[in-house]
């Protein structure tokens, strides 16, 4: 078992000419776990059992498309020269910020059509979103991507990481920061915080906004370590988006606390 883990193949199995990759399997598992957690809470909060399924039928494909559009946009010189690669998502190239933007826009429109309060739905699904991110980052691990700068092996051993994980961070003859792991652990702490905050019965909308703030703080600093960032000039796009999202989240919490009366809370 150890020898298998030390030589990780990003392809899980073949279906004829089709290579089924661990990345896709792990992303799918993240969606399924997130759905299970979200479904239980939605029913508990009075929504019909089929509502989340109806939402995800739209949100998942739109999020994937937006994640691809986001990535292609900021790598346009390459895709302008290779237009056939634009739709070949199986060659890699999606961005979580694009997926989140697409999912939020879809949720706003969906809630408007169904007569649902967007903030209520967003609060309920905030833990599910971060679960998907916790699990999904391990797809990057399987692909040996989304890693950080060069480090010594002794640095990784200092954290008592398993050998199979350390070896997977050995790319092009050197070891790298496992930034996928940093982000996954940061999001795990965020998930615990969100689940604890459910019991505090915060004002409506604040669960989701705290998720945005928490994720943005972690992503801003972790992105600074990565070697594969999408750039605008010399600026890392993910850091710009994270900073904007952080500021917007803080402003919205403050503004809504000052202006919205009477207060509607998560459990109402």
C-alpha cells in the first residue's frame, strides 16, 4: 500500500479511450458530501427536499463553465494562439474564484425565480461550499499542481507529514510547499467555525459573509506562496479578488447591521 501511495497516478482507471482521473473523482466526492450536509440543513430549515437538487442542476455546470472562463480570460495570450484548447477542460485550467462567482450569480437568479431569500439560502449552504473546497484541493494533490515555492525535504518532515504526501510534493527535482494542504486545513478550521456559529444564531446573511471573509484571508496569504498564479501584470489575480471579497464582506456585515431593522436571524 505504501509503495502505491508513493507513486501516485493521477489517472484512476481507463474506460476504453477515456481516462478517468482522480481529480474528477475527488471533485465529485466533494460535491456529494457537500450536498448531503446542505440537504439535511435545508430540510431542517423548512425547505422542500427537492429544492437543493433543483439548484445544483443549474449551479454545478454553470460554476464549472465560469471557472473555465475565468481561467481562460487570464491566460488569454495562450488560448488566443491555441483556440481549440479553450473547451478542452480535461487538459486542466479551472479557477475556484470563477466557480464561486458563477455559483453566487446562479443562486441570486434562482432565489429570485423561486421567491426565496438569497441570504437565507447562502447561510445554509456556506458550510457545504467550504466542504467542497476542503475535499476538492486534494484533487490538486493528485495532479501535482497548485503547489508553492521550493523548500527542503527537512521542512516538510518537520510537520510530520506522511512520506507519500512529501514525495508527491517532489516536482522537477525539488520539493515544494504543499499549498493545497495549507488551504484545505485553513478551510477545515473555517468549517468548524461556521458550524459553531450556527448555534449562535447570527443575523441572516452573516454566516455566508463570514465564510467569504475567512476564505479570502487564507487564500490571500496562501496564494502568495504558489507558483502557478494567474497574473494581471505583476499582480496575482486571486489575491486581488480575495482582497476585494474581504473588504466587501466586512462592509456588507457592517452596513446590514446598521441599516436592517428588525433583525432576522439564521434560525428564524
